[in-house]
């Protein structure tokens, strides 16, 4: 039986706006629906929920992505007896008129609440010497887990390590009501893009980028009275940050995604976690959750072995087998809770 039109068009919308791989879009269901009842109105509905949607108009996926999407829609139309759809061809003509491909594009992730996270991302896996300019799978899984556990974040100060361009933190800020959210990274270009994405989503970071260098800055985080949640962007180098600087942040919960991918980085990360453990003074140790895509089992096992070696206990957090934000393949992602 063909899928009801609203469900089919919304699946196209969610996947298209997030620029998921075109192969992951529900083309077979569309073909089945058109075979059952050739109707250009269905394609018009999909067009208006994707290419002509206000989010796409304002924050469009890459021109190449939109061009390939429209070409495929036209193929589906022409393979049926449905009436021609002029606005479909007009939309393709408009995309073909655009200038050369940009090095950046937008992705719009629809949240279960109906809100949206819009991000400017790099079109290349590595750009400017970093992989931090696009959203990785573990960040999507960590965000879904957070949205399913909002009470863990509500009214608390959250420190995110290796925030990248901001997806997980922005989703938490929009859905989980933290008191303060501290985004952190160490790459200048990533921090610039992160700041732009925060502004894009209506979040104004205090001082735009505040490098963690003095305890007084951490005290300012407590003393300033701004938006709810309070948002801070911090330049944080795991190797050089001191216990005193970490204490000044007063984090209740620490999260990170896709930061376990290189042996040297693993050692720096664990060193920083040890500093977090010893810098809490009379405060309760922060809760720590790290999401990882297991691409290299040896590297991940090294991370677990180094945790054991330093006496940091850990446990696997049960996660759903599928991710709301990942509509196609589901990578091997694990979330660990660490007890520091």
C-alpha cells in the first residue's frame, strides 16, 4: 500500500533540508505512489516542502545537491502519465543560473519540537586543516539522546568539548533549557564558524569568543546576567588548560561527540578529564558523556584502556538503534558515561 501523502512529503522535507544523501530519500515510495495514482500535485507538494520551503530559500543546501534533487524529481514526473509541472522546470532553471559552487552550504535539521537548527557547513570533509567544519554522526546521536533526556540538562551548566560548528549544543539550547551552555573548541576557524552558526540560530554568545585564560573570566560567566540559556564560546586547548581555569567554568555536565579518533588526542582528552576531576574543589564532580562513532575499533579500545589505566570508570549508555537525524545508514555510535 502506498504511503499516505503527508508522511511521504514530510520524509522528503526532513531529509532534503538536512541535505542527507540523495539515495536516502524515499524515492521508491514516491514511485509507488505515482504508479498507483499519477498526480503532479504530489510532486508540487514535495517541491514546496523542499526547494521552495522558506528555510531552503533562506539557508539553501549546495547548488549541486539541489540540482541533483530536482533532476531526480523531474525524472519521476516524466516516467508517469502525470500532468507536466512547469514550476519544477522553473526551479531547476533557477538553480542552473547560480554562480559557481561555494565551499560552504547550509543544512537545516528539523527538531522533534518543530524548531530547527540551521548550520553553515563546509562542503569538504577537511577544510582549512580541520575536520571540524561539518557535522559528524556522533553529534547527531548525542543530540537525539539529549533531547530524550532533557531533565539531565535543565537548569544546569553544560560544557561541550570539541563543539565543532555547534549542532549538538544548539539543539540542547533550543530543547533542553540549560542554565548556561559553554561551547568550546581550539581551532580558530572552527570557532569563527561556530559563532556565526550561533547567531544564525538566535543565540548570542557572551563576548562572541572568550578564550579560557584567567579565573576571572570564569567568574564572569557566573556574574553576568544575559539570555536564557546563557551561551559562551570558549577557546579551550586540552593540553594547556589548567585545573583553576576548569574550576572557574563550574560545569555540572560535560559532553563531547566524535573526539576519540586519534591516539594523541585521546591522551590529551584523558589528561583534561583528570584535571576536571581534581579541580572541582568542594563541588560534585561533573557528569561526563562522550559519544563516539567507532570507525577504528583499535583506537576506541585504546580510549577505554587509557580510561581504565587512569582509574576513570565508564559505562555504556543504552541508545536507540536508529537516529532521528540520520535517516539513512546508522553508523556504529556508542555513548559512554564517565565517572571522574
